[in-house]
C-alpha cells in the first residue's frame, strides 16, 4: 500500500522557448501586436496571467497549458506561436 508521502505530484509539462540557443522563435508578441492588443487585454481575455505572457514573449520556460490557452485565444495553431528554426531561419 502506498503512503501519501510516497505519491509524487505530477509536475506540469513545460516547454523551453529559449531551447538550445534559439531553436524556437517566439512569435507571440508579433501575433499580439498584429491583433492590436495589449498584454493586459490578452491576459484578461485568455485567463493567462500577464506575467506569464510576458515571460513567454521574452523566451522563458513556460507551462504548456499556458501556451495552449494562448493558441486557443488567438484561434491559431500553437506552431504559429512557437516556430521551429531551420538553418537560422524561422519555418512557418
């Protein structure tokens, strides 16, 4: 029988937007500005904390669930928010 202390809490999955020296290009700011939205407006409408969105735009590690919530808010595939670079160029 397992005890409470032996059960490990599952950590949320995270993505590293600044992975391996720039393998991912963060397109969040460009998408937000294209829609004419402020950080505050996106945070309020998407239920993703403003600080989290800001960290994502700067390429910090974030929870996958937050990235998925923003993709849903923008009605766009997550691949358009975090594009893989190929040979120094962003693939879209």
